[in-house]
C-alpha cells in the first residue's frame, strides 16, 4: 500500500467537530477507515468526516460520514464548516449565495458578518416534513415525540431531558425499529417565545455538543405547535453554544445561522488508517 500523505483540515461548529477531506478524485471512504480516523484516542478524532466528492451538479459537494462509518443525508453544523473550508482554503467565491451539494440536495448558504466582526454562515435548511406523533417504549418508559425530516430524520420530544437520558436512552431511541434508517433524537425545552434549549443524540454518533439540523427540527416543531413565532429570530441553545433560527409564515423554509471555527490542518498516511480509497 502506498504510504501517501493525505491532507486534512479540522473544524467545528459549536463543538460538533469534523475532519474535512478533499475526495473529488478518490471517491467514498470505507466505513472502517472513517471509524479509525474519527477515533479520539487512536485517530485524528471527530464526530464525523466531511468529504468533498465529485459531482456534475456543483463544484463543491459534501458527503457526511458519521463517526461509526455510516452516511448522513446532511449536517447543519457540518455544512457551515464546509462552506468556510471551501471559501478559506479552496478559493470558493465568498459573495452572494454559496451553493453546496449534498445527499439531501443543494444547500444554499451565505456569509453574514456579525457585530463583533466574526463571519457566521447562514444555511437554508429547507422545508420541514412532519410525519406524525409516535410513542416509543424504552426500558419500561414511554417517550412521546414527533417524527419529522429536515436535512436528516428527527424524533423531537418536548421537555427537558432527564438525568442521563441523552447518553443512555438516546442511542436506543435513535436505533428503534420505528425508524428503519435510524434517527436523530432531540429534547426541546421551551424557555420563551424566542428561546429554546435543545439536547441531541445524533444518529451514528451519539450525544454531541450541537446539531444544526437537530436544532432546526426542534425549532420547526416549536413553530408548528405555536411555542415560537415565524418571521422572528429564535435562539436555540445547545451544550456547545447558540444557533439562530427563523422561518416564514408557512414554514416552507428554515434558516439557520451560526459560527464555524477552524481548528487545525495537517496530513496523515493512508496506510495508518486502512485503505481509504473507494470500495
């Protein structure tokens, strides 16, 4: 096996961290290699990998690999990081609408300068698709929530997570038979008409510091139920920090705005992490 040096970048969105790889000439990454690279003791360490992949539709298309090697449809924190990577390191035009391809369709983004001078990334997450209320039993307890899709599948429950529910119950809910392809799991604690607290157990990852689409799904449910209002910016706080969401009267689009932070860059050798060529 060729001991080729492969360049990587590491970024995070509110502590939800990613390894970014340019795979446009190499294809997908085998699950075993994803798991090895994301291992926090033996690898680079991350919640997932964002790979730039070849596409006839967009010059920059993102594929999201969860830390367990599975593929996610999209990632809200990830696409913000991917936009900053494409602009800061790959020369993507930073002006106007920045379109990023993904397995969930094109993501339309733009850079917004904040009052402190920092540039945040705004992403149009699209229209939430509600799929009814469901009750799920785990460990003799019943969990009631709403199933919906916004970039990824979500199961959103109203109320604050109890004790260690995110870490102990979250993975069981995420893999429950009710969700054939798995789901992200969110607890939404409504604090006011413009503030909600959200904790997340991500499909294929587990508890994370933040989830962009998860915060968006929880916000969309809050609007759907009348807790939050359309056309008003709403703050969603997660363990890793704050994201801002807004929507229009008919909930046909949900916009998310938040930071994306560069951590480091470097190289690794393919032979150290298995065959990282496409399989």
